[in-house]
């Protein structure tokens, strides 16, 4: 986003507007954190602001400041639709194709509102009037910090905004361990702490709220972990039956894919999770080094994301999806063994 676009956005926000903030389907910590941070910032300037998610999100995010004001499209479709139709401005955060908004796609595409995209994924679409896209960023939350910075309003960051941004950076960087966590990211985090983000409490609320059933499900994931040493690859499967037996709730498998990546010499880790309700196998992919799971997922599993972290899906059965995955690996043997 150049200075000319920044000035135009400043002008756009100079008077109160009806503003909608939208996340992708199945919002994660970065989506919720960035949306609520922007929500508080815009409310400070007297805008009428509504955050709408396509559907529900994990319970460990239901304490983030302002969360109770979020409208879930699948639960309150008419209210959400009315707000979208009335919007002057729509911010789309943490996604860059309207298809990622699930059932909201058609109504978003039909509106005449001004769109502002803020996102850190690769290959952004062109639907937005203003696009702030940077795939080198650690998270959309870090981009919200820099967005506020570009508007000259860092002094307006409250403890609520600081907390929301910290949540997204922490969760999207695997607690600051991914390569996208730069020295600038750490300087941003330091400023957020100075502005009221309680890093210890945030970590506890996100990571230390496990139920017994989730811990037991983690045990099943470990039991199902398989390593393919000839490809430096590990994968996990979780069937719908296994999820049901352990009272699965949205977010319970968050981070499970990283179990495989923690094994010595493994460069590529995948988890396959059966979702009979949507009739798909949800796939999460992680890698180390130069192997691009973004390209792998785009080429084979209708997905994408970042170089070392991506998602995908399969319409095959769980066993057939795994079989397909294993059959693809020989084509990548050389790069996975470098």
C-alpha cells in the first residue's frame, strides 16, 4: 500500500462510516485478532463497525476483547446480510479471495461497497479497491499494526487493540518460531506489551485451556503418526469416528500437524482430518526450509497458503486421500532429500 493509497484511505475514514470487517471461513487466531484489533481502532474514530465471521471459531478465542460483538453469518444470516448491504466500506482480513468467505461469497461479490483487503497470503485476487498485501509478513495482525502506523495512529493503540494484535501474531507464528518472525515482528511485539498486552496471560488463555478429551485426542494423533523416511515426511490421520469418540470441538486439532515436523530429519508434515459433515478431508501441511507446501497444496489438493504452512482439501475418502498423497511423493523425493 503506497502513500497515495494511504492518503485516500485516510480521507475515506475521515468521517463516520458503516464498516463491515469480514474473516475467512473457520477463522483462526490471526483472523479473529486482526478483526477485533481493527474493530476497536475504527470504533475509536466513531465509525459504526461490525465484525462478521462466516461461521464459528475455537473456544480458546472467545475471550479476545470485543469477541462477544461478533456476528456469525451461519447463525444470524439475515442480520449479517442486512449489515453487509448497508456497508460503506468492507474490510476483508486474512484472506485474499472471496471464495474463502464460504457462504458469504455471493452477497459480498454483489455489494457496491468499497473493499479494503489486508492479508499476508500469496496470490491475492483483485476484488478490492485498496489492497495491502505482503506475504513476507508474519501475520495479518502484524499488518494491522503497520496499517495503523501508516495512518499515523500508533498512539491510539489501546490495551484491547494491543492484546488482539498479539494474539494473532503469536498464533500465526507458532509462538514466534517461524521464519516470518523477523526483528521487526519482535519490535512490534515489544511495543504491544508496552501498550498493555499481557503476554503471559494471552499465552495461558490460548494454549493452557485444554479439556481432557482434547488431550486424549492428541494421544490418538500420536498413535496414528506415520513416518516415511525415504521422503523425510510424516503424516497423521484422524477419522470422524475418532473425533466423535473424543467430543471434538472446533480448534481441538490446532497445532497437531506440527507433531510430525518435530521429528528429527522430517521436512514435510501433513495431517488429514475427516469431516463427514462437509464430505471432505481437511488437510494441513507444514514444511521446513525450501520445500513449498503452498505449491504442493495448490497443485494437488485445491489449497494454498504460505511457503511453509498451507491448507487443502480432498473429496476422496480418508484412506484414498492418504493413498493419493503417498503416490505423489516420489515426484518430490529429490527436493525432500536435499
